[in-house]
């Protein structure tokens, strides 16, 4: 961005900027966002774009904050027949065993996701500790965005059972699905248990409210979305160094990914983006259009 200097008072100022506080060239901003959305880490993105990692973080924070505001205002009055809810683990700052009980910004952090089964659209998300308060806030946000009667499927996490009923009971068909796994008991199975998922031996389905359709009771789509989040976001990679150091950066990265996933990534099953499938967009967005649109969000 061009900077100017007043000839009278020597005060400097810049041209108007679509992204507050960024003076990086727009082409480089687009390149940084594209690399981050494809699963690269901050320092790898900095090396490929020939800039400092602080510049990458500045772009991430600016665009991620705009994406969060854009999603909050755009994803409203959603009509769908089936919704699946789950959460996935990540680490921020340090491991959980090194944190103190009052430390809410570091350690284990969970990202709640609500995904429509038919359109694969992420309706709502929340990142924080896995507790009753965050679960209640997340389900309340989901209830505000969904209109009409809805069938919801979750896992057996107990806070879901009370919070989903509280916020959606009058228009709810609700079931929980608990997967049962076989645990190895021999010493040779220890490495297999640690680095591979255990063998699923069955499921336990319980009807919690209403009359949900049996063919829609599953959590497969939201679990597949969890895999997509881990694949396209370096901060969720296990057994590596890409984990977030600050919760604020972690939340911005999630907002950026979800905006790109909903509006820019074509789903192989649908043949279009989830936003087009849900009729929130008329075409597949490019990253350039995404940045332009979220930058116009006030």
C-alpha cells in the first residue's frame, strides 16, 4: 500500500486498505491464504511466499477474523433435514498435563462442528474446552441458525442430551450413536492401539427425542468432516510441530478453513461446494472472491 507524507505537518498515512493493518501486496495475501487453506503450516507458507512468518500470521488473523464475521452473518435461516454434531481434539500452547486448572487458553482444545448430512455444509462451529458450558453455547448457536424441524445425531457425550433438548425440543428428532471398540490386551497390540483406530465391534443407538428416521441415524458425515479439517489444517496434525501456540490464532485458522471449505472447495459427492448445495451461493468461489467478499463485511 502506498504511503504518503503531509508536506505541512509531516504526518504519514496510507491508502485505504480492505484488510485492516495489512500493507502486504494483495497478490501475496491471496497466495498466503491459498497455501494455508491447502494445509501448509505458517513457516512453510512463509518460505514459499518469501516473507516472514509474522506476516503470514498477520494475514491469517486479519482474514480469519473477517471470515468469522462473514460466516456469522451469512449462515442464517438454514433449512436442512438432517444434522450431525461432533467435536475433534487439538492442542494449543502446551500439553494438557502441564496446564493449571484455571488455564482455559492452553492445553486440550476441542472444535465443535455441526454438519448437514445432505449438503456437507458446516453450519456452526465453536472452539474451546470440552465442557458443558461450551457445549450449551454451541448448541444454542446451532438452534439460532436452523429453521424448521430437524433430525440431529450426536455421539454419546452426555452434555449433548440435555442441551439439544433444551434448545431444539419443539422441532426435534434426536438420536445418539455410541460406537463400541475392541481393545487389545496383548503387549504387541500397544503400538497398534496408539497409532491406529481400534476395531469397531458394533454401535449402540438410543432415541432421545421425537421419531428420527433410522436411515439418517449416523455420524459418518461429521466424522469425515473431522478428517477434512485435519487434512487441510496443519494445526490439527498429530505427532508434529504444527500445533497452535495461541488460541486466538487457532480460532482464526479454523474460521478461514471453514469459510474456504463451505464456499470454495468442491465436494466430490455433490459436484459443487456445500454453499451451492445449500443455496447460499450460486457458483464456486475462488479464494480471491472469498477475500473480496469477507473484506467488504463490516
